[in-house]
C-alpha cells in the first residue's frame, strides 16, 4: 500500500526472550501494536544498537559483563528480567529502533519507535525492565554528531525517568539537555533523581488535572527551553487500572495528551522522536490501543 505521508515506525516484536510462566513483563503489547498499525505506515524491524553507541551513556565494563552474562542475581532482580543472550539482544534492538527513529525525525520531522523509552537504566545499573537508556544515548548521539544542540526529553510515563536524569546531569548543567517528567510522586522509583523539571502528582489523577499540568506547566517549560529536538516518552501506564500506574486517565485523555505534544512540536518546528515506555493495564487491549494511539495521533496532527 502506498503511503500519503513520509513517516514510518520501527518494531522489535520479532525478537523474543525467555520468561518464566506468569511473568509480569507485557510481551503481548509489541506484536499487538504492530498489528494494530499494519497498513497505516511502514513498520520496519529495529536495527541493533552498536555497543559503541551504548557506551555513550553506559560504563563499558558494565556493558561487557551483561554481554557475557557475568551478572549477579541482585542485578537480575533490579532489572526485573532473567539474564539471557536474547534479553540483551532485545534491549539493544529496542534502543536501536529509537536511534533509527532519531534519524527519521531529523529527516522528516518525526520518528516512531514501537518500543523503547527505557528511562530507568543508569550508566552502570539496569532497573525496571530497562537495560540501556535510549533517551540518554540519543541525546549524546545528537550532541556528538552535531545533529542537535539542545535536546529535551518529555517523559510522560507514570514513573519518573530516574536513569535519564542521572545520566544527563552534565548536559543539564551545561544547558544542552533538558529533562521534564510528569509522574506519580508516590510511585516507583521511590528515590527520585532530579530532572530539569519534575512535576510529581498524587494518586488518581484524572484527565482534566493531568492535561492542565501538561498545558499549564510542561509545554510552557519547553517553550522557555527552546529545544532543537524533542524525545517523547509516551507511557500508557497513566491509564486507569494500570497494574503499576495509580493514575486514572482515560484513553481519550491519553490521546488528547499525545495530540497536545505533537501540536506543540509542529508549531515550534521541532523534530520529535516517540518511544513507547510503560503500559501494563489489566485490560491488555487497552494497553495496545493506548500505545498505538501515539502513532495514530501523530499521523492525525502531522498530516492534517
């Protein structure tokens, strides 16, 4: 099918890894989102991130241990997934999709990864299903290659992007990176890092309150920072009945959130990269639809 727009997306859904029965990792959503978007835009297999690019944000010796499987049980528990060669490959594939989406964003204004947003990964620690931090890697690739001077990460996952904030501390101090997180103040991670702007909210936040914070505080902060590139972590775990979320947004509220972010990027003339981040709803179909809506909303706003 010929496409009336220049956009495409990347998916690592073909790359699996072993999990114990009943594990809480939401495997289903990656293939579900790919199927939901089939025919609306080309969906390419994610390329694998190189280890050299991973070292832009991570300790090389720590990466080597994970590559070789020299991992302690404590580290596996913090990661939340058992080590295997396949889980490492899958993490590198997910991050590779974000890097490919970065180049699309710079070429046509928007790049979409149907995975990624692994914001809990620290320079030398895996945490919360996150092994390598794609937002930090993309920020440093953009800086190192002269692709963007001021990179903003808008983290709208329900959990604070603690790893991103910690890794990018030098760039935040220099003014070349800006990290903005709207998250549950009483939710994981219980020890927060300091982002450029943290907007911590209480439990049971509804659409109106959330959108008021987004429009009244977050987007004006992006206006003030004036980034050359926006990384948007579009978490679906803000929805009501998410297993780990504690917010109460509806799908309509999530879609209004997405459209507001895309409209901001379009009006500001800022390339945008979208990454899935978290989503663990008791209703699996709702998780899939919420993640797919990021692409649906992007197409609606950017092709209008």
